[in-house]
C-alpha cells in the first residue's frame, strides 16, 4: 500500500521539524516526516552547543541568520510553548595571533557589509566584556546581537507543535530510493513502506548524498564527526557565546550553570561512513586544552559528559537549500557545516514558503542553490 501526502520530508532533524512546523502553520498539514533512526532529533540537531549567531558567517547565509535573529528567535519560545532558553548575550570570536585577527577582520567586514552590527575590538576590550579571558587573547570580533539557545528544547518545540497540527512522523524508516513518475519526483521507497507526494524534501545530513544519488543528483556533501562536552554546573559567569578564529572550539554557559563546548581534533579513529555517533578518547582532552588557552578559569572544572555527532560538510562551507532544476518536485536542505542550528527556524520558514508558493520571497536563499556547483563554461 502506498502512503500519500502533500509533502514528504526525509530527515527528522531540526531543519526537517522546523519546515514541517511552518508548513503546518501555512495550512499544509498532510506532511510525512521519515526518520531513519528510532529517535527523532538524534543527530546534529541535538548534538551541538546551541549558537545563534550572525557573525562569522558566509554572506550567502546571512539573510537567514539576520531574519531569524530579528523576526523569529526573540518570540520563538512563546510561540512554541517551550522555553528554548534563547539568550542574546553577544558573541566574542577570539584571536591570539595576527593571522587570527586577519581572519576575524575579514569575517567581520563581510558581516558588517550585510547589515550585521559586528566589529573588531582589542584584547583588553574583550576582557572588559568577559573578564575570564586569558591574556593570550589579543583581539576579537564582537557582535552584541548574537546569542545561544537550547538545541534539545528548540527541536522538541518544533516537533511537538507540528505533531499537534497533524504532521505525521515515522521513525525507524530508512529511505532506500527516490523515484520519478513522468519526469517528476513522486515516490520514496523505504525499508518498511512506499510513499508518494507532490513535493519531497531531503534533509538527511550526510546521508542525503546516498539518497539523492538514486535520482542522479551528486550531492557535494561528506560526513565529519564533531564532539561536545558538558561541565558541572557553576555560578553564573557570563552570557556571551565564545568562538575562535580557527573554530577549534565554541560554546558558552547555559541557564542552569553548565558550560557546553564543541570542537574536534581532526582525528577519525574509525570508518566515517559508519554513521553511528561514537566519540574518541583523544578529542575531549584536545578540546579542553584549547579552551584553557583562552579561558584558564575553567582548568579545574569537571567534565560530566561528552558526546559525538555527525556534521554534513560541503566544499564551500554553506548549505544546499532550495529546489532542483534537474529534478522537479525535489527540495533539498543539507550541508550545514556545524552551524545549522542557529538558522534552522529561518530555514524552515523559507523552505515552507518555497514549497507553498514556488519561491522564497521573504528570505533570499538564492546563493545557496544547488546550481552553484554547476560547471561554468
């Protein structure tokens, strides 16, 4: 028996859940979300440090980041009926060398040119904002309108509200193949069933590559593992989100006092195509050593748990969003390069508008289209 819907979303991460939610708000409730794992929101959606930032982004992503910070994040918790712990405490991206400052200056200038209130400050100015920083920090970019939120609660809010409005979520349903009917994408063949819809959206992280290959799309995405660690709770120290020029760690303090940091050591001790979330014994110490260089106050703090999650990486560091000229009926959302959470509400809003009306007129996502990878002659 074929199960039909108006829209099928492949991937139950935060981008899939937010798109399902905004579709339902637009009155499109005949939506099916297929998730290969037994648990929703168990990939990168819940395995990150929760940054909501405009600074440090590629200009092609900035329309999403700007729209989200201005129009969605400030009232999202109230809208979803869930405390998403959104805190607009600013973002310091730190540098310890002149090369770091060159990188930060370039990123800050790009963002400022797109209307983001971000600029460069000295190390002493950074320590005025956050007095716990080490003397090794010689400069930083500072964006006071950046912040952070709780990924688990945010994803849960989208999921619960979409479910309440009639969206159907099916877990443990691995997609095997996509099929066209009369030149248009119509069918999803999965392990336990066959599905059909007018629009099929693929947002399955690095696994999007295998799924899209069944209709001749060579998705430029690969997996990479990233690690997070959580400290024991501490008295309130600061609200700023922290990052670095080299992106070797990022994170901040949560509402309940723990610090959540993410990072990696570029060492993969196992097959990266075995997409199970496994940590390594080398990564947490490596990340901790990097953090202590910037933030020595944390040196004696205990780590209470760590976890690993998969990142979907594209060659140019930004996602692939939108429709696909080669395959009518297909919409894609993959390749978030470890910074998808902060723009996930805006992605859901933009793609729901695209699916309903045929274009994303509110938020410009044209620079993220799949066709940017076409050969230019």
